[in-house]
């Protein structure tokens, strides 16, 4: 799929998935797209745990009980770290977000669907519970998860405000 088509087709998907495997080859391609994202000072602060064991997916679904998690064939767990990389600044959150956007586009281009789950992780210590399940070291943060699968429903991207409302040339 051409890049601009993937940008237009990308959407948040929160419904069920077909009972169709997502091959590891595709998961590696998707996560490689995340690895190739830019990061502040090229510090590459985001790590990725690719969960494709059904038992582990079921355990994550006990923490976040949503169909899009329970029926996912894989869940990409993005683990952020926050080292000082430039004059006391950390870019861990931005690095993670850049990696996630690359992966959203790769997931779309390969014909799968996903949703950026972030807010959901910050309720009821869900991120910490998932970190414990996956053996994530304490100083690192489970920040975003991406359930992946072949969508059973057709969904389109939510409407965006027109260009003129959000962008301008030379002056705000
Ligand atoms: C920082 C961030 C956090 C998000 N957290 C969640 C979340 O926890 N759960 C969820 O269902 N969607 C989440 N989303 C997806 C947004 O709700 C979605 O992108 C937005 O409604 C626009 O829809 P679209 O992705 O189809 O364009 C998040 C998106 C971003 C960028």
C-alpha cells in the first residue's frame, strides 16, 4: 500500500478480529517500522514486547477487558524509558509515540487493524499489571499497547477538521 493511502486508511479499531493468524514475519515487519522511527538524540528509548501466546493475551485481557484485546492475535506492548538525553531532558514519551505512529501505518499497510491504547493503561494500575505479567523491569513503563488482528468489521478513520482550521502558512 502506498504511504498516503495508508495515512488515509489508518483508523482506530475497537471491534472483534477474525480467527486468522498474524504471522510472526508480519509482526517483525511492523515492529521494525517502529524501530526505524526517529527518537530524541537517537536514544532509541522504546522497547517492544510482541505478545502472541494466546494464554498471555488472555491474561492481558483480564487486566483490560475489551473485545479488541481478547480477540487480538498479537499485542505489541511498547515499553518506554525516560533517561536524560539532552540537558536534563527526556524524550521517552515522544520517542514511543513516533514508533507507534510508524507501526499504525505498517499495520494498516499490511491489511490489519489496531487501536492506540494508552489512556486505558493508566487506569487501575493496568500498565503496572501488564508490566508484571511480561517481566518488564521496574524502571521502565508500559506506555502504549497495540492489539493486532484481521478486522471483522469495516471502520473508517474519524473525521478530521479541515486543513484551514488546523494549519496555515507563515502566521498562526
Ligand atoms: C495519545 C493517545 C491515546 C489514546 N488512547 C486510547 C485509549 O486508551 N483507548 C482507545 O480506545 N483509543 C485511544 N486512542 C485512539 C483515539 O481515541 C483515536 O485516535 C481518535 O479517536 C481518532 O480516531 P482515529 O484514530 O480513527 O482517527 C488514543 C490515541 C492517542 C493519540
